């Protein structure tokens, strides 16, 4: 009897698998010995309620850009907040974000 061995996972497969598992159990307990490092100072969570159609539209847009839904929601929120800032630094940040969005949609 032949044993079928699945092909080895790529790093992208592993990341996608872990991301899906995390999204399915967002309240899972963090295992002892784990450390949380995100490389930024964002430590606050905002809960936003959407209806099914709004979430579906946001999810579809995130999928087309190849980013998590929460990342897209944060990017859209921050872009809206920074739109009123007319400083050079803010303008460069908005242009950079728009270029990243454009690059992810054509990739």
C-alpha cells in the first residue's frame, strides 16, 4: 500500500494556515513561553460592528489586495484621519500608502 505524502508547505502556505487559525480563534489563550512582538506601538483594539454586506465588501477588497481584513480596515481609517493633515510628512505617508495599494492590486 503506497503512502501519499503531501508536498512540503511553503512559508506562504504556513503563514496563511496560521493566519486562518488565528482569525478563527481570536480569543484563544496565549501559550506559556510565547511572546507577542509586532514591531510597533499599536496595543489598543477597536471593535467595529458591520452588517453582512459591509463585511463581505471589506473582506473581498482585502483579499484582492492580499492583506488581512483588519489591516485594510486600519489602513482605511488611518488614511481618512490623516487626510485632514496637510503636513509634508502626512502627504508623503498618504502617497506611500496609495502606491502600496496600487502595487498590491496589480501584483
